[in-house]
C-alpha cells in the first residue's frame, strides 16, 4: 500500500495554561487547520487546545484517535490507515513536544515503516528550556524520566545520578509527579552531597515560572513549595 503522499505532523503543545500562540510557531495554526485527523492522549484536552490555537477549526468535524496507557496495540496499529488515501494526520502532545517525555514514538516508528513523511514542528520543551537556563552542562547531559516510586530504589537512583554527574561531568535531568515534588526535594537534600548543584525549574513558561540553580546546602536553607507544580530537576 502506498502511504508516500501522506505526512505525519508532530504538533507541539503549550506547557502551562497560557496562550499557545506565545510559545508555538506562527505557522502552526495554518497546519492544524489543514488537518482533519489527530492522534491525541486525551480528546477533551486536545479539543480545548485546538480551539485556542485557531478559531477557524470546526472541532466537530475532526476525527480523534486516543493514544494512552489504555489503548491496545491492535487499535494503535490502525491509526495511520487513513494515510492510505493520501491524507495527512497530526500527532498532538498533551504538553510540550510529542515523543519527548511523552507517548507517541510508536506512531512515529510505524510512520517510518510505512514510508509516511514525519514532519516535526518546533515548540516548547520543559526539559530543554530548563537545561538552557540552568547554567549546568548542556553539552553532556542525560534525561532520566521519572524516578522509581519505591523510596529505597528512588534514593539509590538519586545517588547513582549524583555519582555519574560528578564522574562524567554529565548533567542529570529527571522529573516526578507534581504531588511528589516536595518529597523528592527532601530526598535529594537529605541524601546527596550538600556541595552538589541542583537546578529546579518550576512552571516553565507560566507567569510564576521559577528557574534557579543552587548548591544543596543553599536550597536546604530556603526550600520552595513545589507541591502540585510541574518541575524539572537537574543535578
């Protein structure tokens, strides 16, 4: 089957609750206006975002395909079938960039296998914005995703990341569920070298954005309240 006339657009989303036009390319509204099929993590949120992005979009005429932890592999395997007829499709991130700390890579891999052109569109990434603003090593870094939930395993992982950052000069980037942020900060302060540097990047691109890099001993004397606020941590 020939999919070669179709494109898969990787559509960025805003990170916080702000006007998306402040953080995405000026040409993005025209791209989404040209599409009628979208693969999204949550349909309700996707509809809300697309309305913000363009008033020209008729939401009720769009087709949405959900991709999340509840979607089975057989269903996912059908999501690019509309491309057989030469139609384009968009993969929309829930926040930030598709496939970066975000589901969707399975769709992109499938597109490559079918010969569908993959078109990434620039947009905000909390990971890279935090790294840019941290003052830490941006030439050698690793994104570690979410740390283990088990407390002992989490502390062991934190110690491993600190050791690697020290021995290789490699910035170690990680995140956690917002309601656990205060706990992970305590774990960092109580278990790692007080002379180690930690960047906390909270609510990036939002009005109350905070990005600061201090030693752990400096953070210990003035701990911020991170509860339920999206954060990126860099050691």
